[in-house]
C-alpha cells in the first residue's frame, strides 16, 4: 500500500513538471489517466483490508476452534516381551515366553488450556482402556490443575508410572498385594492438584482425589466412592547434584460388598538421587503401605508392606543400570504372615527407545506355601514421542 501511494506522488510530481515544461497535452492526459486508475486500485485495496479486519474481530473464537479441531494427536507404541523361569514346578508361568503387554498412546493439546491423553493396553489378547483423561490448566482459579477421566492414581511413587518405565522387571510385592498386580491401581474420577514453588530449590504438590473405587483388593469395586490425596515435597541441594523427595498418601473407601465397613490405605514413599556426572547417577527409593480394615469384631485388621531399592545408572558405550531390592509384604485381608523377596536387577540400553532388563528374585511365599527362585528377562521397545525411559529414577 505504501508503494502504491509513493507511486501516485511520483506520478503527480512528474505530471506537474511536464505541465510546466512541455506542451505535449497528450502525454499529460495519459499520466492523469494512470493516476486515476491507481487511485481506484488504492481505494479497492483499502476496502478489502477493512473487511478482513472486521471479519477477524467478529469471529476469532470460531477460527481458533477450527484450528484445534484439525490437529492430529501424537501417537506412541510401546511393547514388552519377556521370559520367566522358576524352579517352582507348580507355577503356571514356568519357562514361558510371552508378549507381556503393549500399549497404544494418543496425546495432544486440544486447546490452550486442556491436554488429552488416551492409553489402550493389550494384555493376553485382550484390549482395555488403561487411561483416558484430560488435564486442565491455566484456566482454573488459584492456579489449580484438574485431571478428569480414567488414570493411574498417584498413590505411592511407582503406581502412577507405567511398568515399561520401571528399572526392575517385576512389580514389588507391596504394590501387587495392596494396589493390584500388573498395572497398579487405575480408577475413574477426578484429581485436583496445586503446584507449590516454595523457593528456587524446593517445590511441592498437593492433590485431592474423588474416585469410583474400581479396585477389588483395596475396596469393594465401585460400590462406594473413594476419597483421598497425596502431598509431595522435593528439595534440591549441593548445586542441584542431589535431591530428596518425600510423598504421603491416603485413600478411604469401603472393603465389604455392602459398603458398611471402612478401609483406610496409608502410604509413605521416599527417594534420594545423587548425580555423579551427566550419565552416572545413584538412586535410593522405598515405599511403605498400610491397610486398616474395619471389622465386625472389636479391632481393625491392619496389614502392611514395604520395599527398598538402590539403583546405579552409568554409561559404558551403552547406558546401563543395576540395582538391588528387598520386599516384605502382608496382604490387606491376611496379616498372619508375609512374603519376603530379595532381588538383583540390571538393564542394558541399546538406545533411548529399546533396552534389555534382567531380574533375579529369591522369594519366600507363605501364601503359596513354598519358596522359589525366579528369573525375568524383558525386552522393552517404543516408537513415537512417549519413549520407555527411566527419567523418574
């Protein structure tokens, strides 16, 4: 537009010059016609610009909405193949090769305030929705965050982490007995959380959950609702080379079919990480879980379990991690004895997308009435943005 105006002015000056110095009337008339044409073109362009500005002001929300509706989600696939060997001849898993599970994940921001996530799990030739939730942020009062849908509940540390992101091949017994084997405690409900920036080296998070109670080990499988929450504290020190994290959990529901008898689940988890250099790191972690069930008899039925583990991650051409673990766990409905297990595990990384994991476990299982030695070998691989990583450890 500026170039058009400049051309008009130049032509006008040339016309004036020619009018004073030339008697060629035809040339003057020709220049006047060109000026008239340029003026009409300028007016047409101005009208179009005003119309476009008006359209943008009147319908910004509909245009914005169509942009987000046309976005395709990020798609990731993760698979786990394993071998399980044991000297327990009664174990049906003995010397078995199996696709231990695969996951299909869809994730995308559906608006500036909402991000959607769907994970479909395939286990034993069956498919189910493992997670399907939306996270809302930046639009709620007091900078609250909201998660609504089906998700892995943030009770304890590893329960909300998918198994292909664990450094060990097998779920610790306390998590298996109290939260559920295989995939942990997933439920339908809502979670409201608040992030706390205490200072430049300390942060925390408080969350409150209202859940359907879809868990046959802890509660009565959805007949009464479950309410609970988690408090998390993390502190960095030593120039951010070290940090310590502590979590407290609580969930309350009913464990009997009628929903008359209350169950309380308490949990404490802690983790310490020391970063030696860019590749090498030592992690110490553990969790404690306690169940208290109301009984018709005078006293409650209390049971507990815990595990502790140490992990060393290092790089020797390929990335490696090795670790030790000890498990002790009663069962929520049986505190007369406990399973004990000692494990050594290791992982060998080809790339950030695939790795081998090996775990040897020696266990004493009074609930089965026999002791055994187990060996687990896993191959874990992933495609897409959601990689099978160990960033949480």
